[in-house]
């Protein structure tokens, strides 16, 4: 195995400048992709675990203020952050309704407007969390789509150099052709080595993000159902 690695290093050193440049570009994509993979894997795993913890706390808690205190401790949970924003907006609505009641002007339209404010705040929070989760992930798709073609470009260039060397030497022996072909194939292999894990990681992360986003939507709907009776009067009260 060590001998094979040394052979690859020797091939890279002996490669032409264009092939080396292609390999350098692929190295950039590889390092960046693996950095994103590690960062997003930790981020999403933490988000899923803490969101599950907060979901359990929320449904076991009988007081939204207690759930809010717990939510501030779970800084890695998108669910907790969405709840916190909705709860803060709910408090604002409650204070506004209390002020209107003291002024004897607590109209139904004001309560409906307050409920819509909470709904919009939750929608904005979900959009923000989705944006945060998908940050940097599209780069993996870019790497998966482009690096095979970048490697192929290096391969084509290496083959062109091989044929040029054949023309200059006037010989088509294996000793003349093989070095150039091996240099060219290294570029293709490098492109595939970058693309395969990038595509796998992209599909994995997008599937997890879709699950979390669906949970955020469901939680927001449940949360709105809970607070609806606190903001809007019951159907029997007119």
C-alpha cells in the first residue's frame, strides 16, 4: 500500500503543469467539502438531539414560561429557537391586549391581528432556521457535479500531452505512452474521489434538513393551536 501511494505521488510530481493545477483545484474542493461535511454533521446531529429533548420538555410542561427557560438552554435546537421567537411575540401580544383591556378597547380585530403576528413570527423563524441549516450544503452539490468534469479535463489534457510526446519522439511504444496516460487517469480518479463523498453527504444532509423542517412546521401548527384560545375568544363568546 505504501509503495502505491509513493507511486501516485511520483506520478503527480512528474505530471504537467496543467494536470497539477487541476489536481490542486480538486484538492481545494476536497478539503472544503470534508470541512463542510464535518461541520454540518455535528450541527445537524446536535439539532436533532436537542430538538427531541425540547419537544419532550414542551409537551410535559404546563407552563410556557418554564418551557421558554428550558429553550434558552438548548442553543443548538431549531425547535427551541422557533418556540422562543413565538413565545416572545406572544408576550408582546398579551401585553398589548392587557393595555387595550384597561382602555376598554380590546376589540376582536386587535386579537386577530395579534394572533397573525405570532403566526408570521413563527413563519419567519422557520425560514431563518431552514436557511441556517442549508448554509454551505449547496457547495457539496456543486463539488459533486463539477469535480468529475474538472478531473476529466485534466485527463483529456494529459492524453493530449501523451499524443504530443508520441509525435515528438516518433515512437508509439508503451514507454512513451504509459506515463502520460497514467498522469491523465490520476486526474479522473481524483475528481471521482471528491465527487462521491460530496454527493452522498449532500443527499444525507438534505434528507435530514427536510425532516427537521417538517417537524418545525408541525410544531408551529401545534403551538398556534395551543395559544389560539388564549388570544382569540371562544366561539361561544361574542
